[in-house]
C-alpha cells in the first residue's frame, strides 16, 4: 500500500516538474497560422487568405506566394484571384512567410480546391428532398428525373382489424404531403421525392381525393406487383418504400432501399411513422436509418401496443377476484421492502 | 420504500415527458410506462443487491 502511495506522489511531482519546465518554452515559441475563407471555390472566383501570428513585432511582414492565379493585396489579409485556373481534384497551394525583426522566418501553407463550374457549396447543407404525392393510375408509369421515388403500398385489402390503420396511413399521406404538381412549379425534380399511390382510376377532380375515395380505388394488384420488386416477404402493410429508381421499372431489387413496415403500428401512431419516414427519405443517404430516432419510435409504439391490451388485463384481474394493476404494483414494492 | 417510490415516479415522469413530445400518452399508456419503470427499478435494486453480495464474497475469498 505504501509503495503505491509513494509511486503516486512521485508521478505527481514529475508531472508538476514537466509542466513547470515546458510551460515557458511553449510560450516563447512563435506561431504563424493561416486559413482561407472557404476551402472550395469555382473557377474564376477569388478567396480571401488570412494569417495570424503571436510574434511580438510592431510591423511583421507577410510574404504571400501561390501555385496558380495571383495574390492581390498586402499584409495579413489578401485576396487570391483564381481567374484562369482550371478545376482540379488536387488542391492548389498557397504559402505565407513571416519576416520579423530578430526572428527566424516562419512559414504556413494552405490549400484550396477549384471545383467544377456547376458546384453548389450549399447543396449539402439544404434540408434534403421535399416529398410530393401523386396518384399512379393503370397504364401510367412514374415520371423520370425525380431525386427519389416513394410508395404507399398495401399488400392486401383491409379487414375489420386493419381498416383503421389503413385509413390513418392514407389520411397522414394526404395531410402531410403536398401535391407533386404544385411542388414541381417551385423545385427542381432532383430535389423532389415523388410519393406514389397506385389507384385503379383517377378522380374527376383532385379535390375529391379523400381517405375513403383512395381506399375505395386503391390498386391492390399493382401494389403487389411493386412489392414483388422488393426483397423479403411483405404480405400485409401498410408499407412506405423509397428507392432511387422507380420500382415499376426495376429489373432487380434496388441497391438502396428504405422500407417502413406499419403493419403492427397502432392507428394513433401512424402519423408519427409517416413523419419519421419523410424525415428519413429527405436525407442524402436515406437508406441509413437514424438508430436513435428509430429506437425511440419503436419504444413509443411498444408502449401503445401494450396499452391496447391493458383494459382487458384489468378486466381479467377483476374477474379472477385479484387486485387491479396499481394495487399489485404497490403490493410488489411493499413485498420487496419487507423482504429486505 | 420511499426511495423506491420516488425513483419510480421520477423515472416514469422522465419517460412520460420524453414521449409526450412524440404523441400525448393516453391513461392506459401512462399505466404501461409506470409499470415498465417499476419493473426496471425493482430489477435494478435486485441486481444491485446481488452484485454487492457477489463482490463481498469475492473480497472475502469465499
């Protein structure tokens, strides 16, 4: 025990000594830091380069040099003009040298990519694909060019037990997703997620598309044909499916796929699942599910599913002459406490 | 007893509030949350006691 304590004290003393010795040396070392205002630029654009130093010189001199293009300005902030510089997957280099009185020179390098002309720096930061719904009547194929293709699929017609869930799925679909035709006016097809719903006929007017009309005119045969293009056994539904290519034209199972199986989701929570699906489909890598969000949603669904059977359990308890669930919990806690 | 009840209540409240943001919970769902939290807390207490006994046995070399 004493040996361990002594070793600990020695280690602490050594650490303290190292700190005292290295501290002043680190403070004395001069630093030169440089950075561009953005790492990627389009051909012909310019980028602002900045340099900082902690050298205690009244007027330090910064000497800039670049691999391509030219430098405009003097001092620690200059513009790098990239007019006439071609795009390249290899970054272009710039260098700054600090010349200060009675000091060794310091160098700092930085790199900037010149991207293709159509490069959009904000493309990766936007909210993702916007979902728009459309009906898919017989004989009509999915329009080409959309960023993503999604489907609300029912494997079989509803029965008394599943009707409420089907209705909730269609209602959420109609309520949460705007018309694809209206979104087409404002957004590029590549930025859209076309959510299709197969139907046996088109309605006389778009305003007549209601939950009841949709379920009445749903094309279950086409839905089965679309489901057959998916891997696994999907028999009942509702299913929400997303792929990069239209399912109706897919010769083989899609490489990237997102499937939400709503077959066991209580009707009250269907809207939550549709919302989660739309969020997931909006991601660039839509096939990679957010594990935390999926787990939380599954837990919430489990709570709801367990709660469905609770009144029956309580009734059964009463019929057997047993105390109800709250009394049972209290009894259990008491028993654990007495047992201790 | 009091500590167990308080732990169950606190855990149930946290879970209930967390899921309230998803969708408001019905009375039955609230009962399920309390039940699940009770089971968790009681199981935790039991496991803690068992681990403590095990540790004491290992410590005394028995």
